[in-house]
C-alpha cells in the first residue's frame, strides 16, 4: 500500500470510468493479492461489493496454487464476476 486511500481511489476511478459513454461495453479486470483490497486502516476490506459492480473479472495472484473456486452473477449489469484463484 502506498496511500491509505488506494482502494477508495481505485474504486472511485472505476466508478467514474463506468459512467462514461461506451464504458458499459468495456471488460474490466483486476489482478489482485489474495486479500485484494485494503482499507485505510491497512486491513482487508470486509465489503468489496463496490468492486463487483464495476469489474467483470478478478484474478487473485498468490504464491502457491491454482484454484478455480467462485463464480457469481452480478445482477446489476448481468456480467459474471469470476474468482480465478491463485497463481504461483
């Protein structure tokens, strides 16, 4: 973490991006650590639903194994958010 507001700033940027003309057709993804988004207190966020509203895919990058575990449909835009597991 470089700034205590990194996760909040990233979410704000993604929300702003999604509001732009033509942005609904973009496919947005993020490659993240196994505890993906950190709050201003340095602890993992307990609610990351805001990211689910703006990202299509999240890939979790970790040091050891590959797991395909979670797939959930996002009702807001009908996109599918997939947890791709850890790579290493």
